[in-house]
């Protein structure tokens, strides 16, 4: 009986340790502050992709793709000032039902690049879902950078 308790406690301690380690930022990386600019389910982008936007031309191209064939996405309050910020958007691709989502949870800065920590949510098996095409996306704004941004 004591052995079962010791084994159970050992497993619990290991699980707590692994959970704690998994929420720490990676070694040699700083956490970058960012602001969510736009997030939604119905973009015009049907591929899984990452967009890094540093110029007005890249901004215009992205907004055209985002709104192409999509339900109305409110972009009137968005503005792009070249040289001030870098915008990053991730898309999940096309899904046949509701229940999907994508979110940039963290941005980590290393010496030579930045790494996105992206969470993709998929619906549970057996969940009641609406049969509707969704194309989830999340767009953030962070301090201007010329570093490579990896997903």
C-alpha cells in the first residue's frame, strides 16, 4: 500500500514539474509584448500561413487577401504607419465547420529571430457544430523588427 502511495505521489510531482516547466519561456529568449489588432473566424485566406507586415505594400496586400470573399471584417479603425510597428498574422486554413480557432499566445525573441507560440483549437469529437466554412485568423502588432519571425 505504501509503495502505491509513493508511486502515485511521484507521478503527481513529476506532472506538476513538467507543467511548470512548460509554462516558462524558452531558455535564451525574452518575451515580447504585443497587442491583438484583429481576430476572427471568417477571413478570405483559405491556407495555413504566417504573414509578417513591415511595409505599406505588404499591409495593403494582406488586407486584400483577408477581406477577399470573407464576411465583413472591420478594418476601418486599423492604420499602418511604416517604420513604427511590425504586424504579424497567422491563419489556420479552411475548415468545414465552426469550432476552430487560432491564437498567438506568446512571442519569444532570440538573438537572431523571433518565435511565435501559436495555439490551434479544434472541436471535440461528438461536439455539435454548425456546418459553415470558417477560416480563423489572429493578427498582432509589436515593436518594429527586422528579425525573422518563425511560427
